C-alpha cells in the first residue's frame, strides 16, 4: 500500500473533546495530514499539551485557533506565553489594537498572527443582532481584513467567498489567507453559512483551507483527507 501524500494547504480541525481523542484521530490520519488546527473548545481538554505532542514529537504544523480579544497588554502577554511553544499560526480578532499587541507578543518567534475578520458562521442578520454597523457583509470583511493587515497581521481568516477580493488588496501582498467554511462536494454544511469547495477556495486565492467534520466524521478519515488533497492538486 502506498503512503498517503500530505499537503499542508489542508489544515485538519481537531474539533474533538480532548487531547486523547485528538491523538487518536491524528494516529488514524497518519502521514495523510501534516497540519492541524486546535481550537478554543479543546483548551480545557488538554489542547496545549496536544499541540506540543503533535509539534515536538510528530513534526506536525500547528494552528492554534484562540481568537484572542482583550486590552493590548493582556493580548501581548498571552501571545508571548503561547509563542514559547514554537507553534505556527495563532488567531486573534482583527481589530488593529489587538493585532498590534499580538505582533509585539510574537516578536522573536516564528508564530504567524492571523486576524479574524467576521466569523464564517455569521450572516447579516447575526451582525444586526450584535449591533455591527450596517453594510454588505463582504464589504465589512474586506475593510476589516485591510485594517488587520495594515496593523501588521501576517494573514487573515476569511470565508472563501471573500478570499478573491482580499487577495486583490494591496495590503494582502505576501500575506496569508486561511479559510474555514470549506466543504467537499456533497458534504453537510453544519453551522457554516458561507462555504465553498476546496478547489473553489484555492482558486479564490486561499493559502490554507481548514476542514473538520467531513474528515473526522468519515468512516476512513485518512481516505477523506487524501480525497481533499487530490481535489486541491487537481
């Protein structure tokens, strides 16, 4: 049997209850996956320990999806603490003061700071309920992305549907676009509202796609990951 070929454009979201389940899933995925996302939901279930195990012992790349938001001094201190773990990506909310503080905290490390524009699970009615200013959602995402990048973010998190417009921004030159909300053809949408297939996302200028349920809910997660990688390559 041939060894699965990984592609770090695919980031698998380990949205499982704890580190034990995360290690089990990583073992099932094996060489098919080289990049993992560990989110806030697993923080109290050993998420940082899992991140270290996968990074230091297995040589995987790690995206820590914390979406930090606080006063500048607190964000800077939190990021400085996280930067010591030699991880790859960290999310913060894309507000300029948060991004600037996070970059200060990450100084001297290889940790990339990614700004969150507007969560891909939200639509205009959700923004209205949160008293977010009026306007087209895509326009707001574009403005927030430009401001985050101008504040020093290494990249942004955005829906694949806004990726092409973000990629065209002068501020986005040489910066990363990482997108959740990616679903292989025929997959359930779950709680995502702004979605695209892997191939569409890459065509729109995305550098990395994040996929969770369609992989870890599959009967054969490694085969599901490999199928997505095949689609990326095609």
